[in-house]
C-alpha cells in the first residue's frame, strides 16, 4: 500500500502528496473539488484585507477573516480587493445550534432544501446567494443554479434540528476554507 497519491487530469500531473495533505492543502481548484465526498463547495468571491484580518465576500455573504487566516495564508494579502475562488468543504458548514460561541460574522441563515440522514451525520442541502464555480472536470455535471443562487452541501451533526423547508442558522468555518486565484485557479498560500 502506497503512502502518496498522485492526482492526474487529462494526462497531466496536478499534485503528488499524502492523501491528507492533498485534502488539507489542494494545489488547485480541480484537486480541491476532486478529493473529498461530497465535493468542495466553490464560489466566486472577493477578499478585503484590513490590518491582521479582513473579510471574504461571496454573493451577498460577508464573513470575517481573523489573524489566523493571514498567518497561514500570507499570500491573501496580495489579493486585497481582487476576485478569488472560495472553497468550503461540507464539514466546514454546521448547524450553528450545534456549535458554541459562533460569532455573528461566521453565521448564515438559510432554508434547508434537502436532508440526507446517514446515521452518524447529516448531509444538509441549502441555498447561498452566491455564484458557483465549476471544478474544471468535464466529466462532472455541475449543478445549474438560477442567477446567483447556489446549492451548498453541509456535513452536519446527526443531532441537528434542521428540517426540510425550515430556516436555520449555519456556522461557516471560513478560517479553514480554501482560496484560489480566479485566473490561474491555483491555491493561494504564501
């Protein structure tokens, strides 16, 4: 059994590393979306830097970025006011009622459109007012959305009280989200 994974696209090597490092630090949008199930949620966004923090906006949503993000992703400072691709893994969304101390700038209210109960966890589908970005994989059928409303998938605790058709507050762990250059689609780290 090997301890390294190679991700190929159209015969070109995209990234080689351990499976965990590829998952935690994808080199580009394709790798970020390819590794993990359900796939990474991808949106058009913009970064605003302010002091040691800042914010990321996608659609009508603005989430605060703290000094941790600036420290681990120093390359974001060069993207102040510029478009980026924001990647949020399903496990980085959670029913806010299940998380203690979630600040208001890390919450989003949305209506649950679908619940997939998997026993130990729940896949919750909800809408975000944001424009999605395709993974770049021609074999993947991207979900079409109307206008700027996009589907999002969150991996919630099985104890969530969210039900289909109900509005709930969703916690967004944006500090561990992924950011990619909108032109090159490469990850922004340092």
